[in-house]
C-alpha cells in the first residue's frame, strides 16, 4: 500500500513538472531576451522584465490549455481507474 502511494505521488510530481516545463521555459527565454536588451541599451530598470515574462507565460498557458487539460484528465483517469 505504501509503495502505491509513493508511485502515485511520484506520478503526480512528474505530471506537474511535465505541464509546467513549457510555461517556465517561455518565461526563461523571454527573461533572457529582455535582460540582453537591457544590457545592450543600458536600461537598468528592475521591473521591466516582469511584465513581458508574465505576458509570455500567460500566452503559453492559454495556447497549451487543451494539452494541459488532456494531461490532467488522463492522469486523473489513471488514478481512479487503476
């Protein structure tokens, strides 16, 4: 019984990581581009990078919403069905 609980917890963490990876990578790429642009233009505003990162992450989430919901539904079915 304990092994089953550990397997379910591991599966849940892996699904969460699998779902979060594209969203976090988009924030990383946009943050890197904004940081390079700030370095080139010598604009050192700390809050300037937050808005593009948040906008990109929201956009990626909306675009991938169908895939995210499919992954979550499939995981829930595997949990309850067996």
